[in-house]
C-alpha cells in the first residue's frame, strides 16, 4: 500500500513524496468522518499515548480527536511537572514504559531529536508533534493539504515565508515538504538576518533538484508578488534572552491594509497558529483579517483532523477497512465543514 505501515513520522526528510501523496489521498477519504457526517470505529480497542511535554492546544487536541474519530482511545499527558520526567526519569525510560501500554505514541518535546529518541526506545510507531527547533511534520502536511485544497498543486508558485525562520520548526518542515513534492517553487524567505532560514533547510530545498529558487529579504514588502504567504509568530520560548525576543517582536506584520495595497488580489495567507494577540502593535497577523477569504488559518486547523486521521490509519494499516465500520452520526451535530 502506501509503505507507511508500522512507520514513524518524525522528519519530512524521511518521508517520500509518494507517502505524502498517500496521506493526502487518505485524508480526503477521512473528511466525512473528520467533519461529523459519518462515524467509523475502525480503531476500536487501539490506544494512543499523546505525550505533550511542551505547551500545545491544537496539535494535542487534534491528535486525540483524530484518534477518537477513528474509534480509538486516547491517554494524554500535558507538561512535564505532572510526569516522572520531573523526578529525573529519562525520556527513553518513559518511552519504553509507554510502549508497553499503547499502540502509537505522539510526542511534543522541547529538545530537538526527542521524537527520534522515543522511537529508538519502542517498537510501536511514533509521530512527532514538534521537537524543539527541529521539525513538525504533521503541521507541514496539513499546511500543504490546505494549499492543494484551495489552489491545487503549487508548482511554479511564488511562496513567501516570513517571521521567525530560525526557530519555527513548522517552517522547516513546510519548506522541506514543498521542495520534495513540487517543481520550480520561488521561495522568498523574509526575516531579519539573525532569524533567517537555517542552512540545512536551504540545503534540503536545493538538494531536491527540482528547479526551486531561494531569495532572502528583511522587509515584509517582499510579499508583494507572492501567490502564497506563510507567516509565523516570533518563537518567544526559543530566544536565549527576553531582550532578544523583544528586539524582533512586531518587526514583520501583516494586516488588511498591507494586503490590499501591495499583494496580488487572490493571495493565500497561512499561519500555523497560535498568533501573538497580546498587543495590537506587535501582532504579526492583525485581527482585522479575521473572516477575510484570503486568510486560510482556520482551514489549516480544521484540516488537522483528516490529516492526522490519515496518518494513524496508514501507519496502523486500517485505511482500507474504514468503510467496513461506517455508522451514521447519532447525536445532534452541525453538518460540519463541507466535504470537498
Ligand atoms: C506551532 C509549534 O508548536 O511549533 N504550533 C502548532 O503546532 N500549530 C507553531 C508555533 O508555536 O508558533
């Protein structure tokens, strides 16, 4: 089948373009279940250990919800203080223990490489929900799935990526996945010199040998010819000193006036969330764009469910059994997002 059976999903670097395509095809099949139009129990009896050692809202809840929507059960941890890591236990010991309780592990951790460390300690599949400044592969998959749903395959498009390119793991995975799946992308990296894209990500893009181009800028005005814009918050928790974060905060900002004035009329604007909403003058993405059809941010969050369902269904090898256990939705539910 897709070749994902029993596999870990830790880095985009390790994922084949065909495997990403299989995830997208399966996600499409999952949409009626994800958006409350049908019920499946295909993972009845299976257990997900959803281990989140760093703050999270969407990724933790959507991993859990995706597993539940396939009929499986979820055990969550949140933070480090309530786990035995705070008693000095090693991550490998924790992983080995959980590997005896669950069928899949999802993990978020502040240390780059943590998901791989867990995978090395267990014989069940591990899915990376973000490891330090490393990668966040499932976010990239839902980001690119959202692009394809709206615009089709972005071959030859100009894609501007702005914000904290150094520390934002979502960006590292996003750029790598685009480079792997498509041809001739014109990447524009917009950040201050200190926060520019790490060399290893640039190497992955050019190393794909798919006629991609890269150019770098420090002013947000470089979004003017983009077909797609992706902006992130400054990753406050990764800066060595609070002054360093304050120096960069609010330097790259997008609001409705800027989009109207300099961008293509149908530009697509993505943001992985959370956005920094604390003080208007420092918001990288203004609330005045809420509800604007150019902003796809909540399509991204909605698509987290079918994408994560697809990943679980493929690695647990049940994707072709989903239809066997279909039931109607018995509870009062809004019709949910229209299925494409
Ligand atoms: C991201 C993360 O944790 O890397 N959040 C998410 O999963 N959508 C992005 C961020 O925190 O800025």
